[in-house]
């Protein structure tokens, strides 16, 4: 075990403030990134968990955010590829939600809920390309009923309903027949219904343009090959994406939003100030407290360069400890957010970059603390 690591383990209380500062700097960044990415994941959850292998978007679309529509004539063109076995468009709408009194009872004014909601339709046939793979058969069968809807459990209190209750969408009656988990949405609650129910409510698209297309192929391992074949035959009418590529593009689109970029930039700057300020002062104080030990090492012939290496290594281990504390805090915050219906998601790249950010703070703090070693004069041991 190195001298730096042994020092940190033995005198961990001296370095606790630095570790905590790094942990909260990491939490400040990851909590915001996780929340914004979670909002994006909630928006695309139905697609991410579908059996679709390929998505068809407009030619200029760079993600699912504000994609626009496609000409309906594109759908038959996709079937011309021999690997394609199923094509369906994403259909949905927005509507005004209202809860209603149940069993003839009157609804108190403070219990009335009116809110604009987003509607997403699915096909309820077994194995349908628009049907998420994590829907239980009971959910699929419930949605097969006319005017049946499903809601994520996090939206129940917000919309003032429970399983079996009736409600209205644009004044038309629907009934909550299924509860979903893992589909929270902080912005607009999302209502799921069958495509047939969407038609019954008069909200289905009958225009010449359709939403993004979901494509299922016979062999999922050929998704990249089929994507390239479809793009080669598109003639500028559409662009095919694999589901994995589209998921990455959606994450990038969320991070490019101007308000999100400003908030994350401010968080990084604030995290840097807090981390460097507290960590560097903590390291300086700890080194100053052990200045006689460093002077003894110099008296034994240890060079100043070696002492600097010890301090920098100590800074590195403080950074590693800060990463561990960050992981614990972020996990706890994620669990609390999930319990409160707030979606959070973290990509490997973001976690990796945040880890480098925290280690950089620790090493910068170590460099700033090196000046205190000048006080480690062997002559001071004679005083």
C-alpha cells in the first residue's frame, strides 16, 4: 500500500470535507443531467421498449423531437424490402382531460382535475410492432376494450383517478382499465389507448401524412443491413434509423436544448468552484497539519519531487473516494425521484465524463496545495 493511500485511510477525517465537496459537485451535475435525460426517456419510452428494429423518420429529422410527418405513401415502400414483416405508424393526439364523479356521487371542487394530456395509441394484437414488450397480457387485453385507457401510476393522483374510474377526453367518456409502471412524465401526463379507441374518439389521423413509422424485421441481427438498404432506396423521401442509433440521437437532442445547455453549463461552473475551493483548502490544511512528517521525509533524503508526487497521489485517491460518495448520493436521489414519479436516466458517456470532471477537480486542487510543501524544511524539526 502506498504512503498516500495509507495516509488517507488513517487520517480520513482530515479529508472528509474534500470528499463531501466532490460528492456534492458530482451530484449537482448528475442530478440535473439525469432529470433532463429522464424527461426525454419518458417521452420515448413507448418506442424504446417496442419490438421495432427500425424507425422511419423524415429525411431532415435528427431525432424524435419535433420530427413532423411522413407521406402515407411511404408505408408500402418499406414493405418492398424482403426482410420487413411489419410496419405501423405512431398515432396520437392531445386532449383536455377531466375526471368525473363515480357511482353518482358529486365531485368536490378541490378534487376536480382538468389538464391537457398527451395521447399515445398502440395496436393490441399480440406481437404488434407498436405494443411495448413490457406490457403484460392483462394490459393488452384491457386496452382491447372500447374506450379503455391506461395510465402510469405516477399520474393517478395528478389526474384524480384510480383503476376502474371513468374520465373524459375532450368531453368523451373513457375508463381507466390498466395501470402502467415505468412510464412517468413530469411534463404532460401520457394516456395510452388502442388505435381502435383513438378512432372511436375521433382523434385518429386520416390525413395523407402519418407519424414516424415503426418497422419490424424477420431477423433483428440484420437491422443495420436493412437500415442501409432502406436508406439506399429512399430517394430522399425518408431516413431509416436503428433503434439504438435513434436512442443516442434523442439523448443528444435533449442536451442541445438551449435552456438545458445553459443550466448544465452553470452547474458545471458552480461545481468546479465549490469542488476546487473546498478540496484545495482541505488538502492544504491536511498537509500543513502533517508538515513535520513531510519535513522528516526530506531530512531522510526524500526529494521535493517525490513529496509532490505523494501529494498528487493523495489528491487522486481523494478524487476516487469522492466518486464513490457521488455514486451513493446519486443512487439515493434516483430512488427518491423514482418513488416521486420523477424520471431519471444516466448514459455511460455522461457518467464517464462526470467522473473525469471530479478527478480533474481533485488533481487541480492537489496542484494548488503543492505550495505548502515549501514549509517542510528539515531545520524546522530542531525548533
